[in-house]
């Protein structure tokens, strides 16, 4: 079974939907956009998100399957600048990145089983091993990013990110993991959970889904198929391939339930943005 990684975004930033995101069963279908007020659709489009398959949620709306936009974030208006495209089926990011480098981003884990603390430490180690000017550190409280648990319902939703970096270059705070019983099975791999955390953190630092142009690549079936760029353009990142697909990228929209450490193209993208 494949699950789509969804980000809940209090803004668009990766990031980041809360972009690793929520993961939903590939056969699930979002509710009709026709039930969403037209002014909300306009606000979503103005911020550079797809307006297909928008789902109303408590305090805002979920877009692109895994990004949460709060009512407050929508009221702030359009985001700045175009989205950045990395190859045809490769990594994508927004122009809003974490700034103030070199910088340490702190992460806290609350209201989750202990395995998520271990998984978060593993995800942090993956990023820190890259030698980037952006590093991460787990703390007990007062963190820049809080990973918390909440019942996100059934239907394959695994987690949500609060979006992408804001206009001040800060990551969004919340990543929410679905703590409904049975969501991750009875004995999930720590490294699979680490990949989920790393994916959601990827949104918070500005990465969109690797298969942004065609979610069917990792999901098999998804609505929307193309997350859309709202007419704001796309730019290729030098050093990444322009044609081949990337089956093991950590930022693919859907997971197949396996560990996905950074592959060669992921490392190129991370180095380009934060080395």
C-alpha cells in the first residue's frame, strides 16, 4: 500500500504542507473543491498552491493533499516569488527558505510514543551528516519545530507539516503525526518513521514534493495529479537530472512504507540550497 505524504502549512513554503506531510492511501479521494468558498480558492491560488481537491479542516484548509493553510495564513495574501523546479520529476522548492545561516533549528517531540523520539534523532542525524550550514538539534521544549501527535483520522493520513518557511526565513512550528491506533501497524521500522519525519522537516525548510508535477509517479493514483504552480513559474536547479525519474527520493509525495535516506539527487538539492 502506498501512502501520500501531506504537509499542513500555516503558510506555503517542504513546506510545509502541516509538505513531510500527511500521507494518505493512494485510493482516497479528497472532497470536492466546489464546496469551498470562491474567495478561499482565490486566496489559495494567490499563494501558489493548487486549487484542486481542497479540503476544509479545523481552522483552515488542506491543499495538495498534505499542506495545511490556516485561515490566518490565507489572510496574509500572496507568497513572494516563484516556485523553484528541480528537473522534470526531481526535487522542488519555494523561494522562501530558512535564512540566517549558519543556523541551528531546534526540534521537540511531544505527545507521541518513544519510538518517534528515536526516529526524530535518526532524521536529524541524516541532515547533520550532510555538513550543511543548516543543522538540527532535538530539545525538550521551546523548539523552533514541534513534532506532536494527534488523531488525524483514518484513510491513510500519516502526518502533516505546517508548511514552508515564512517571509522572515523561519520554519513553521508544527509537524503533526497521526497517533490513531494502528496507523503505522504494530511494529513499524524506526527508519521508515525517520523518513517520514525527514520528509516533513523537508517541507519546513522549503522543499516541495519531488513528483510535484505528477503525483501519480509515487502514488499510483492521486487527485490532484499535478499540484500546480498557480502560474508563478519553475526553475531548474543546476546539477540535478532533467529527465530520469527518482524512485527513492525522500520528498516523493507518497511512501511505499520503506526507508528512503537521501539519495544522490536529494543530496545535490540539499547542498545547492544550504551548503
